[in-house]
């Protein structure tokens, strides 16, 4: 029996997608082979990858002057690739709103001057700090944010106005959750295993003029955007199966009505959960209202023992992976695109029952 999976990642996938992949496991299209068995240099595989890219471009309305790259190494590798490729003058601005934003910041320090514009560490990253634009470096190579903070459950309610400085966003846990205006960014990156597909592939959407010619430099070949761009992400063997699965997820999103439909479903789910948290006498959200994520909702009872009891009983009732990140404890419900509304409604009903029994 399938459970309601609230994991932050790798996370729940749409059931229709898993069924489709199961049906194609032995033979993909008319090829007589699984996509896993195909040469990455074959026409058949090329079609799979090109379709995935085309669907991503259509879904996110990616402008023609942006390239879509498929890399490996997760979002973590982008913490290195972004400074290695984008730091020309050797300086960048950072807003530290959680663990991932903090890692992007500390990794970048190895390659140049990383300017900390603002941080919300003083209140355990429970809000998005106000940004004072006089602290922005007008001459920076880029301005980095983590748009949705998977661990702490916050998101930027609006984007910083960076003028001519390219905005770089880690969108690992919010990509495809609602429409975005790609033209506002210089570079977007997202590992797949939250809202896009299985682990193994990371998508980079980069404005063409930011792809620097690094020929002759010491930057490792596999860490140059240029190499991915020049070789249609086929310089070496890409994570073929993961890319195929992302294509299926994108098809599923399209069939459901695209990102506008995703957004309204995600808002509905978030409202069901947050409304209950705000009315509950036992559970409470740890995030200031206007910064709450649509995708990841941390909450606590205020009593660690009771938190553990809740996580255990929830699991027994078929609601799994509700433990908070190992660095913060408490609970967290990740409610990505593939989590149905009824999953959140049933979770809330279970929480109400738990509240009655334990208050
Ligand atoms: C999950 C996550 C990461 C880390 O991704 P890896 O693929 O494990 O490197 C980074 N940033 C955000 C926002 C995430 O949600």
C-alpha cells in the first residue's frame, strides 16, 4: 500500500508518472529496450532528452536567450560551479536565509569576495530579512539567493532588485511549483529530487551571455557551463534515466494545466495546513506568516517528546517522513506538486485527532 510521503527530498512523485515508467520499463517507445539500456549517443535517447528540455522550456516559458543544462553533483555542485564560472571580477552578493544559502555563501568565499548582504540566522532562519540596497555591490558578478528554504520553510515573497547584477537562485525545492519570470534571473539551478523527478540530475537555466569561455583555464572541464552548453549536456554520459523521469513529470504537469494549475493546488494545500496550524492549540508553525513556503511547512508542539510521539503515530497511520531536518528537529511536511490535496486534508484530520488525544 502506498503511503502519504511528506519527505523533503527525494520526495513523492506523481503516481501516474511511476505507472507510466513501470509500463515502459522493458521497452521505451518502439525501441525494444529500456531507456536505461540506451546509448546516450543514440537517436532514441536524444529524443528523450530533447523532449524533456522542450517541455521544461514550454512549462517555465524560458526565453530563447537562455540555455538549459543537465548536470550531476546535485545543488551542491552548483555551490562550486556558480562562482567558478560567474566570478569574473571576483565578487558576489549573498543573502543567507538557511543552510543551503549558507553553503553557497561559504563555498563562494574560496573563489572570491563574498559579500553578506543580510542573514536571518539571528532567529533561526524563521523569516526573510529586509534587504538594504545600499549594501548591494553594484559591481558584483552576481547576487545569490536560495528562493525557497527547504529546511526552515521560508521563501522570498518578492525578488531583490539587483539592477544590472545577475540574480542567481537556488530553486531546488520550489521549481515548477508556480510560474516564474525566468527573464528576471541570470541563472537558476535546481536539483531534481524535490519537485521535478528522481535524484541524479540537476537543471541549470543560464542566460547565454553568462556562459564564459573557460578554455585554457584550470577550472575542471566538468565544472564549466561552456562544456555542457557546447555539447547539449552530452559531453559525458548524462543521468539518462533521471532525465527521462523528469520528462514524464513535465508531461504530467502539462496535462494537469501547467504551472498556473500547480500554483493554485499548492496554495490550496498550504492553506489547509497553515490555517489548521494557526488555529491549533498544540501545533504551531515556526515561520512568520508572510514568509511561509508553499512547499515545506515546519511545525512543532513545543515539546520534543510529543513531537517524537506524533512522528511515530503519524507513520503508523500512513503519513511518513514528517520529521524535521536533522539540524532543527520538530516536524516538517513537504507538500510538493505530487502531494494530492486529499493527502494534506487527511494529515490535518490526523493532527486534529492527535491534538484532542494529547492536549
Ligand atoms: C535539497 C537542496 C539542496 C541540496 O541538494 P543536493 O542535490 O543534495 O546537493 C540545496 N538547496 C536546496 C534549496 C535544496 O532544497
